[in-house]
């Protein structure tokens, strides 16, 4: 009996439960169709290991990989009035919000945090495309203002990862008002002399590109990201012309002077460390996990100075 319950039964259970494994542990690349092991895909930051296609990544997963030791602190964002227009299309707006909350585990489409990258203190904000298409409503406006205010308070650069289908139609004109509001927030950073770096991810479209996503000091995009105000289909129908290959994609926009860099997700952390340190006037980051700098090293210049005076 013991042998059956201790050995045979678990063995049978494991054989049967194994059948469910492929569905849960493998996901398919949306570009090349390769089956990717979930852990391998997560370790590669949701970039296909076969073709390099950049799939969506949640703000939380991005920040875990971005910040030193995966450590960051959330910045509070004031909650706006819920459903101000009492809006309803096929579904009520509050019902859509509840569904998005259930699917993502996040309360809204933007996450604002503070932490260090390569020992460089920054404030960062990331838009969540899986939350109602990352749409820019009053909350996203509040989030960007909170991020800019915190960056000015701490004297840190702001790094923003954009991803949005545009403005949130359920909030009507109130969502469009976020364009001037976020522009003012960006202006606060400029007045304080702090760098504002935008990382444009797939897709960044609509009112978001017409405001905060295109007002950075440096614009970096992820490979093949669609970045536009009106999409290629709308433009094609309007001008009745076939659009060139790769139109409105990151590489095309880089060639046409709309972007500064196109950087793969795996190299983004290093790139952001270099750029933020350079713009903040800090020395280059120490590569690897070296011990804390020797305090004696700081004293050397002071000792050297009188020696030079002596020569004169
Ligand atoms: Zn692929």
C-alpha cells in the first residue's frame, strides 16, 4: 500500500499532468512561428531567440531587468475621477477597466518608479500596451506629471518607455487634454536642466507621438517598432499611394532623422546607463560588479595639487 501511494500514484499523476505542459510552457513567436520555451523567452526579455522579433513586455518585467538587482520603488500617482463621461460602447467603461485589471494585475496603463541603473539614480515610467492598448487617459497624464515632479524633486533624469494605441476614447476630450498637460510636465524637466529620454516601443501611435513621446532630449526606439501619428493603412487610403517598405518603422524613422538610435532590448540597459551618465556629467559607469571605490583614491587629487604649487 505504501509503495502504491508513495511511488506509483505520484508517478501516474506526473505522467497525466505532463500532458498540460506544452500549452503552458511554450509560446509561439508571432513573427517566425518558432516555439519558444517560456523561461528562455523571459530571460531574453520577450525577444525571439530565433529571429530577434521584439514581443510586448510588461512595465514590471522591463523594470526588473532594467534596475540594478531588479530593485525599484513605485512612485504614487494620484487617481483621477473614474468614468467622468459615464461612457458606454459595447461595454461600459468601468467594466473594461475591471477586465484590464484582471488580465494585467495592474491598476492602470502606466507604471512610474525610481531606482538606480548602473548606480545612476533615475526616475522611469513605462506604458503598458496590454492594459487597454496603453491608451493615454487622465491617469497616464497624472503619471507623467508625477514622474516629472519626482525627477525634479530628486534632480534625476527621467526615462520614459512609450507604447500606446493613442488617446483613451472612453474619456473623450479629457484624454486629449493630456497632450498639453504632459507637454507642460516635460517642460518642467527642461527648466530644471534634467535629461528626458524616451524609449519608443512597438507600437507608439496617435496623440502619444503628438505629445510626450516625441519631446525627449534623446529618442531611442526598439527594432521594428511602429511609431506614427496616423497608421499606414489610414495614410494609404487618404493619399491613394502605395507606401514604401518599412514605412513608419523604427529603422525607417532613424534613416529619416526622426530618431537618434535604434537599440535592441538586450542592449538598452547599457545604452541608458551610458546616455544618462553622460548627460548628467557623471564619469563612465564601472563595468561589472566591482567593490565600492576606495575612499583613499578621492584624496589623491588634493595631495597632488599642493605639489604642483610647490613647483611654481
Ligand atoms: Zn521569431
